[in-house]
C-alpha cells in the first residue's frame, strides 16, 4: 500500500490546469484552504505561459511532460484520458499520488474509484493512482448511498439533464454564443455538440456502445457497482444534454430489498454528508441547476414512493458537476489522504 | 350512442381560438383540409373582435357563451378546464359533438378518452363529449401502443423534458424574452413559471398532489390505464420543464410480460401509425425537439434492452405537444367521426 507521507503542506500539481475542471481545482483548493507548499500548473504546450491566479498570486502554466513531477506529492489530473494514461505513471514514478479525473483508470482493478461520502476506505488501497468517478455517477451516488446503507438497492433507472459545461468550457461557451446569436437574429454555429443545444435537448452524451447505451450511461452502471462493491446492482441510465450552463440534474427511481418510505428517505437524506434536502414542492422548493451551481453539496427533492413497482422510491438530485462531480470530489480524496 | 350525422361539410367551432392550441387547431384543420362549411372562432370577452386567418379568409373572434353553438356540428375546446365544464354541456345541448382538450372530462366514465392510433373504437361510444388526452401521455402512448399489442406492458418509468409552449404561448414567450434579456445583460423577468426557465430545468409541471406526484404525472398514470383499458399497468412519471420552445421529449423504460428485443421493437415501431423510427445513434440520429417540432408524427429512437431488469426495454420519444399532443389529435378524432 502506497502512502502519502504526512507533512504540514504538500507540493501539488494540476495537470490540465487551463480546462474547466482545472480552473475549478484552483478555486476549490483555495476555498478549502488545502495545505499547499508549492503549486505547479501543467497543461499542453499551447497553454504554456498562460497565467492563472491562486490565493492572489499569479502562476505561469508549465508544460505537462514526463519529467515535470519531481518533488510533487499530489498530482490532480484532468487533462483527458489519453494524457492521464501517458503521464500519470510518470507522476507515480516520481513519488506523487495521482488523483485522476479522467475515465482512463476508473475500471482498473488496481485503482480505487472513490467518492468520499460513499467509499472513503478504498482511497487508502491505492498503488499511486486514485480515480475520480464520472460526474453524473458521483451526484447520483451521494444521494444513493444513505438509502443503500439502509436497504440494499436492486436496481436504478435514471434519466439525466446534463449541463453544457460537462462537455468543457468551450461547450458552455457554445450555448452562450448560440443564445447571443439567436437574440440578435444571427445564424447559430454548432461545433462542440452534434447538434444545436440552444432550445434543444440531445439524448447523446459521450459515444455509443454496442448495447445501445452510451459510454456515459455505462459508466453509471459500472462505476456504481465498483464503488458499492456490489456486482448485482443494475443501473439503466439515459443521459441527455440540456441547455443549462452548470450543474447536472437526475430523475432517479430505485428498487430496494426492504421498503423505504418517503419519510424514512428524507430522514436518511437529511443526515447524509454532502447532501442537502430540499423537498417542499408545495412551496415550489425542489433542486434546480440554476440555483445548485456554484456549491459543493448535492441537493435532493421530489421524494416519493414510486408507484410503478413495489419497494420503489423516486427522487430528483442535482449537483454541480464541475465541483462535486469533479474538482471538489478529487480535492476531498486528497484531504482523506492527508488527514 | 350519439352519432354525428354525415355531411359533405361540417360547421366547426373552436372555443379558445386565440390560445396556443387554438391557433394550432386552425393550422391543422387547414393542412388536413377538414371539410368545413362554417367556422366559428370563440374566445373570452377580451379577445372578441380579434381577427384570425383560415384558408386565406379573415374571421372575427366571437364571444364564447352558452348560446353560441347553434348549428355547430363539431366544437373543438381548448379554453381551459373551467370553460369546458361551463360551456361544453351547452354545445352538446345545441347538438354539437365536443372534442375537449382540457383535463376536465378525461376521467369521466361517460366520456371516451381517445388517441386515434391507440383506441379509435372508443371515440364512437361518446355521449356528446370526447376528451383529448394530456399531451405528454399522447406522445408516450403513440410509441407504447405497438409494443403493448405485442406484449402486455406491466409498468412504465418515464422522465419528461417538456417544452415551454406546453404551458401556453405566453410561457414560450417568457423563455424567448429571458433569452433576449440575458443576451443584452438585462434583468430576467419571471412570471409564467415558478422560476427562471432560461438555462434551468424545473421538475414541476402542473400542481402537486398528496402522493408527491404532480397532476401532470398522475395524468400519465390514469390516462394510460383508461385508454389501454388496463387497470393493472403502472406508470411512474417525473415531469420536467426544460428551456425548449416546442415538442416534448420522454425517456421511457417499460417492463413487459414477454420480452421484446430492440430489433422486434424497431420492427413494431416502424409500421406503427403516427410514429417515425429515427434510431441511428452512431450517425448522431435520434429524435430531438428542435427538429420534431412542427410535424404531426412522433419520433422514436435510442431503442435498447433496459439492463436494469428482465423483460425491459428503453427508448426515447419526441412529439410536438401542440400538434400531435393536442390539436392534431383532436382533429384526428373529428376525422374518425366523419369517416
């Protein structure tokens, strides 16, 4: 078992520092006052020299190379799966613990996949790399875990409402540019998504697999099983892109072994870490992406007995996918390691 | 059994002619060349005198009163449930057959609830009033029926992505106004929805009932049972408003008595009336509201075996809720009666 040596402060590197998640890493590390000795911002060649601010100090972006991890204790990766596969082993060789936000290592048997509210103990079983789960899966599991601890969950049906920033900063800009173009009566440009996203919904997130599900949808199946250490739970997901800027929403129904009443579910949700209960629909109070974006907690509401089958519960969960769905979760994993 | 006397052309009245559905009634009647002798456009007092065009001719809106239906053969109502309850009996008394788009009579035992592709035979059992189902239910049932005819469906889990025009023309304008305001950096005004709809999704369509479902969600449960004449089928719906202009999308999974493979489902969908198969995801082809809006057919795609339980199928269906979800369906009912 590899272990991070305890120190007063750590040398931290961020690989992919100029991306949407990379910039959120900086915010989260600053907000949570993570004990940083030296900070290294890494990106591909074309971003080298770009300046980013952390705690009022300006940092120049350096090139992500095999030799750039010397002296680094913790390397947070969010530079795409290809770069993780290429450079994470170099970081480990240099003595760093890698927390990787890409999908590259998630299903690797030697790599723990961790949501601190769900399976914190797994983080300590790493061999140098810990994987950060898919954003949509993290948000669902923060709500699923307290129910799962009360009764085993047999199956999940989930439909998502995923925001454009989940596809990166440029994808979010595409929605904003389409919005401005439409308001001016100009032609709408489509580049980042397969189709216009303004005034549209696209049932297509990530690429398609042979069974008709997308990779994103299968991540929800496979990553849920891995984190719950349960190879019987079944998850059917439909992942859909919607014209929102930040935060993913999910309509979830679960079938449990023992019944869970809405009252019991509210009680379990209310005391669950990382989760806020917002379930007062008659006063128009339920989670929505516009209001959840920017925070670290996930919000759950619309809790009711699912009337389509026995022992079934329906709820609606929303979380900021750049924060809890990515950067916050990774930093929380780092916090576990240094505690 | 009341019957409409066969004629070469019919006197048709539209109650609620100035609303979003009312104006769509006019378009559909013109497009389908419905045999109209005289056309009467009815609305509340404040719209009296407003002019609307039908087949190039201008018609003045008259006041909806108890005495305005004399000589009318077919009255298409879309003026809200309260006005249907008040004026539909007067229309029936005057000898008209009422096709009512509101929810007022849908669950009335003496009133057939009809989607022509689903239960056309019920239309002929009317006692003067025929109800047009809820838009979200119609769209789902056009896709569900061919599967149901192949194998009984035990349960349905559906999450909707409903467009703003489903809440009326002014609600759609609210989205457009919020879009323009955002683009100009101006304050955003919220009136028609409980919250800002631009860059947001709102898990709240219609008002909430005691079991935690909304009325809209329970319509999908109750109306599905009534039209399929099946008091065992269970439907759990989560209805969500999204920032699109027209056409509702639905993520559906069903559990069937006999298994239905995706190949068999595609075969059944392909020959179903009112439905178009668009299921070529590897070429980015699947139904989307931006492209389905404006047509009468519903579109189905993303067809796959639901991996969360046995004998289960997942699919995605999109339809224009003002057309097939309201006006087209009502006019098709009228066409059944005069055939």
